[in-house]
C-alpha cells in the first residue's frame, strides 16, 4: 500500500464504512482503480482486526481466479500481493463479460457472498466489472444491488460518468459514496487486457492433464444430452436422408430432439426431423465446435471444483475428454458450458456458440 497513491477521500471512507457495513459493493468504469480501492480497504479493515471477505466479480480482469469466474478469498490480516494470486472458492460464469450471462453472473456473485458470511466474514467487499454503460449494464447492476442489499455502494468516477446509475440508486434510498479515481489508475489497451487474461489462463492450466469422464454420470444443464430416449439413426425412414455424416448421435427429449454430429447443422434435414419426431426444436451440437471450449466443473451441490476445456465429446462411446487441473474428477456432477475457446489453456477465442437451438 505504501507505493500506491491513496486519495484523501479513500482514507476517510475506510473508517466511515467499517462500523456499519456488512456488504460493500464497488462500481466504476474500466481502469478506474476499483481493485486498487478494494485492496486498500481490505488492508485498512484487517489492520483494525476485521475479518474481510473479498468477492472478485471482475470476469475479464479477475484478480483472485482465472477469467470467466467469480472468486472469493477471506482475509484476517493485511495481505501481501501474493495473497491475491488464488481464491478459496470459485464459481464459473462462462464468459469474460456479463453480456449474455446476466443470470449466471448474478447467481455466482450471490453464492460467493453467501459463502463469505458462512466463513465468518464481518464485511464482504464486492469488486465488479467495468460494465456500466447501456441498458443491459444498468439492469445487471440494479439487480445485483437488489440481490445483495449492500449497506454501501462505493462509486469511483473521474467526473460524472456513473451519475446515470447513482442518482437512481439514491432515489431508492441506497447509501452511495462517490470517490475520485487514483492518479495512478492505468488505462490498459484491449491488447494488454487480453494478454493479462492469457497469463491467467496459462497459470491456471499449468498442471492440467487429459482426463476421460463418463457422459452418463454427468449432467449438462444447458442442454439435454443424456436425458432422453436414444435414437438409432440407421432406423430412420428413407425419406429422411442424412448423407456424408460419419458421426451421428440422437436423443428425443420431450419436445426436443438432440443431434450431435461432426457436420454443420445445414447438413441436417431439420424440418423432416421435426415432423417425423413431433418435436418443436432441435438441439444441435457440432462436435468439432466444442473443441477447447471452456467449461466449469461443478459438484452435486453446484460448487465449482475448477475449470477445464473440452478435448472431445463422444456420446456414442459414453466419453467426455477434458483438459483440466482438477484432481477430484470423480466429484464432477455437472458440466457448465461457457462461450470461450481456450486452446491448451492459452489462446482465447470469444463468442463461441456450443449449442444451436433450431
């Protein structure tokens, strides 16, 4: 902390909030110094003998855990920089931005805040993403605040860039503290931010290895694989012609038909399949599209044991091959699919659609 420029209003707020706060949430635009402020508050509060839970929900530039996760760590004493290198608990969201993952983001933050208090935290401090502009960001922040019900909303702004959010919170009688940004806040380019994520992936997957799992023992909450009636494609009528496909797996699940193939969905006679099976939609998975997809490995209580990437999905052989550092693979009960492709824990591709609903 001695090497960081700490504004005077930061020092005042540390004492002001510690007496009456159970939950504090910090908001601000990208590169406004949110994480620096959180580290300062953690230092000041733990010096005072307060047990602090730090919930890091900055999905793209996470401090505690790998990207696309919400992390938690408990501090009893003033931490060193190395103490922020890993989390006690993680919850997988699936993307480095909340867009398209609002429900998963809110769920993960609530789980980590609840876990913080279960571990005896007196104050839980929630660091957030820089996602503050536009209607989607406004909805996310509002529901996050309503869900957590913090005693204090601490806002970092250079001028008035957060007022479109803060004035609304104040009208609803939320306690808002406005702070200026640190002079040492560094503006990072998209390239620098991506490089940071790559380094986090590399560190996380450093000890990863290939592991095979039985698909029949795992639930995929975002799709119906392994939950329906198995269909033998060889017994389809001749008028449903599927050519040039050397891998095809099918299940009928209520009003849905699951199709796993090694070809694009354009190769499938979709209307004919819907009519024949009397289904409303087709859940289509192209096997090769799943390769290197980032996934969360959760236990039966929905706790994230860790992350992995899919090397291959082969329901015909009842086998899922993962690249993961998770040791207790037998505890994995659910696989949460993300929207990122991480090639061997390094190169990141975003906006991946693992499942197509047709």
